[in-house]
C-alpha cells in the first residue's frame, strides 16, 4: 500500500475518525493506530507481517534484556546481529550470488532464484531495521529506558507514516510519546500538517512522476544504440530533481500524517542542492540517515577523535556502508565511496592555506565564491547519481562519458527537450525560494497557538493547502502512479 493509492485513502478515512472517536481512551487509541499500521503493511502481502512481527518481538525482548543484564553488551550484540543479519540476507544475497556465481556451478544454479519474480526485498526493511538498532543502542547507552509494553514497542516500529521509508526515528522522538502521560489527544498543528501533505503530494504526483516519464526511456537504454550520442547531463539533472521530489515528498506526507495524529517528527531535507560542500550536502540530504550513520557508526569507530588517517578511514567506512545500505548492487558501494572521497577532499581544502587566505582576505570574496561552490557541489552530486540510478558499471560509465562527449545535434533530445517541464521546475523553485526568503512557511508548534493569528491567516493557509492538493490530483500524469523510489531500499 502506498500513500498515493485508493486503498490508503480508504484506510485513512476509516482510521482517523476512529482515532478521534477514542478521545482520551488510551488503549483503544493505541490499538487503532497499530491495527491501521498492520493493514497498511500487510495489504499487498500478508507474509510481510511475519517478518515485521519477528523484528518487533526481538527488538522488544533485547531491549528488556539490556535493561536488566549486568553485561548488556551481549544482548545488544545479539539484537544487532539479528537486525543486520536478516537485512543482509534479504538485501544482499542476490548481489553475492551474482558475484560468486562464476566460481561454482552450484552457485550459478542458485543465482536463478534471485530474479525479481522469485526474490524481492521486503519493502521498508532497511528503515525498520535501523529504527530497531537505534532503539536498542539508546537503551544500552541509557538515553532511553527499555519499553516494557510490547504494544507500544510494536507501534514505535511499525507506525504506518514512517514504516516504509522513514524518517528514521529515535525513541525520544516517538516511542516515549506513546506513554499514557504523553500520548497526544488531538492533532498537532493541523494547518502545518495540511500544508505538508499538500506539498508532499504535489512533489510526488506532479513533479517526481512527471520527471520519471520524461527520463525513464533514456535510462532504460543507456549504452545502447538508441541513446548513442545523446547528452546525458540534462537527464542526470532531472534525475537529481526526481529523487529529491520523490523522497522529500514522502517525508512531507509522513510528517503531515504524524502531525494529524499529534506527533512532530524531524525533517529529512533542507534544500540539499543549495549546499556549498559535500559535507554540507549530507547535512541537508536524508538527514535522519546521516545522523544515524554519525551517531551509531562514525562516532563508535572513533569519529574525528582519532588523528590523521584514522579519521579519514572512519569517514570512508561510514560513507561506503551508507552507500551500500541503499541497495544490493556494487554500484551503491561505489556511489558511497565517491561521496566519501568528496568529503575527504573538501576537508583537505577547508584546512588548506589557500582557503584560509581567501577567507581572511575579503569577506566579500567569500560571498562571491559561495555560488561557485554550490554549483560545483551540485554538479559532482549529479554526476555521481549515475552510479545510483544505473545498476551496472558499464551503463554508469557510459552515462558519465556522454555527459562530456555527445553529438551537437542531440544536445537536447527525448524528455530533456520538454520545455514545459523545465518551466514547471523553475517556477516551483522560485516559489519555494521566495517562501523561504520571506519566511512564509508555518512555524513549528507556537504558530498554531499564537494569539495574534487571525481567521484570515487560517483560512488562507487552508485554502492554499486545498488548492495545492487539488492541483496535485489534477496535474498528476495519467495511468499507474510509480512507487516511491526509496521503497526499494
């Protein structure tokens, strides 16, 4: 079940009124949310509930053991091994069999079992695996107490807004709010929630899906005669915007739904393509994954507390594993390694005498150089997306090569010639930048109870939300809506 399908609309129209009818009845509220989450996840394949249930029971039991054990490191290790072991089995078995098949006839036979019709990665597996690991580690570190109630623990893992593609939540952002004294009784910032939902659906159904229709034919035939000589850079730019609108749209919808049920969650994106360095890009892109990798991998490895090459190694390990987390192809490892190289190169540049000289020489020069840094960062990120979008090294290299070597007659061809699409993106970008510049986005929490708020402002905000949502429905491409990109991860 996806946020853009009719079954989800029906589920939401049933769940939300029931949740409201429960009023201050604690356990009915929890069971309504848990039942809706199980229906949401098991709608397409009920067997997925068995896997989700196993994760829920194991993570709950391990957290209890950590809280009681004199040597909590052992149950923590067992819990992490379970979470990562199941993830590795489902996600990376096909990749390993493809890699090792030439070494053994037996492995070559098993390779046939990993075709998509036979072997598919359970949707959302990576996200609830990391949610469980973060919870167990936080219990081990004493950041949050172990949750004794299995229903609350299960809902923390499986709540449908964040189940499929995040954001990756910590216990203090959701689990602790499920306790009787903190469970929300009404919507949190409903005006902000409506605007988030409207923006998320517009990003997904109008921008991301329309871009997909324009660029998919090119990426399906990269390296073949049909795309020979075609300039690939515009397609990489469009893919960069597609994956951003698709994933940030999902996050907006998830956060909007959570606010309607009374929960405020962290954002996942902060205009990442305006980053002026690779490090800043990862501070703005998929921020809950970035902080997970920082807090549960980079810092335990030693972070920057160790000197010299050890810090560089920690950065590279973190980025390599962060890349591989995205999918069962070696291209994702290469993608993560390239970003690790960018981060390390920028660290060297930031510590260089030339950089410090430029910074000290003139503040105005620094202001002028920032747009150059933003453009450079955006372009290296876009070029690296070729290893993310294309799963074979041959295709990725062919795509990179055609970014620099192409036929002048094929400068713009296929979907990249769609002027209306570029105008749509430019218009949306201008509106968003203007909204940020004039601080038109709703402010968290306080804006909803500000006594200076007028009925006109309320009505205007709700009118904008309904208008944008209506436009999302009317302007969405006809036919079946593509699934969210990050569902495959």
